[in-house]
C-alpha cells in the first residue's frame, strides 16, 4: 500500500511540475511574442516582407528588365526566415514544441521580393526588412529621397547612384537627427541597420545595407541576433546604427559581432 501511495504521489508531483512549467513557458512565450510583434510592426495577420536589392543592370542588357540577387543577400533572407521560423528564447527541448506552437501562431514566413527597376511598381503593404543601398533597391531610394533616413552615403544621393556600387563610399553620413551633418570614417567594413516607422503606411521598416553584399547580410544577421537588446535599448523609437565588421579583401563567410561606430536616435 505504501509503495502505491508513493508512486501516486510521485506521479502527481510530476504532473503538477510539468503543468506549472508548461504554463510558465506558455506565458513567457506569449510575452516575448507580443514584444516581437510590436518591435517589428507586425499586424494581427503576422505578414512581413524582405525586399532584396536588384543587381540587374539594364544599361548592359539592352535596357530589358530583369532580376539578379547576390549570394549574401540570399543568405539575408535565410536569416529572416530563421527569425520568423521559431522562438528566439533558449528553452529545453522538452518544451520547445510548446514554445514554437505559441510563437508560430499567426506568424507567416516572410515574403521575398526583389526590387523592381521601376519605382512605380513598388508595393509596400507590410512591415519589412529592406536589404541593400539606394542604387539597387528602389524602396531604399524612395525613403532616402524623402529625407526619412538617418544614415547613408554620398553615393546614394540623387544623381550619384551607380550600379557599380552598393554602399559605395566613405564616409557614412548622418542625414537626420541631432547628429545631422556628421561623417563616420572607419577602417572597418561598415554596415547600416536602421529602423523607421512610416506613419502614412502604418508600417515599420528595417534598412540593412553594407559596403558590400556581405555587410548587408551581416546587418540582417545582427538584427536577428540582437532584436531583443535593441527593443530594450530603443523601445518604439526610430534609430540607426553604423556597424563595423572586420575589414578584408574577401567576403565575410562567418558572422562576427561588430563594433558600434555610431548610434542615431529619432
């Protein structure tokens, strides 16, 4: 009789423990999910878009319209899918299924769009990550020309854009905010991560671009890895970071945590 009683007590204790753990994890996942939705500007349907730059050069292809993307920007889409594919919380495998079921509810895989050559064909209906500079991404160019962005380079300005460059030159410039007019010079491989809220469309946009395609990918990866830190630091405010990754003649094949070269807050 004592053995049966002890067995029943142990079973009951295990049930209470796992129920308590399940409720705690469920509540924690819902809290993080709400913060995730707010930081990335997601609506109830969870729709999100990644806009890649277009390397297609009509001048060298008979003025035809086409689409070409870089390998590193394709890797940026994989980073974005990883961000939306499962919860970023570190949890034991025993409760991972519960966490992801809460996380993934109403969250769709991000839609992948390559920038058109014609700005009139741009459609912005959801919050987005915009990858690449104004020379090759018309969404970036649209917001740059509207003076809504904090950081950029001289080569992104109207009349100076070229398909031969990405974030084409030094220095990175501050175009808006209290530090407007400053220049950021570095021997590192620079990249920009910028968040703005477009009230006219009610969407949140993250601009990720680098001197090269690897810098653009690294900026997206930085966002994926550090969004919770950024949310705590900046809340709902617009912000821009100039990041410095290791400089080399070869492209980054492995993510390295960058130095922060400048911070601008709206």
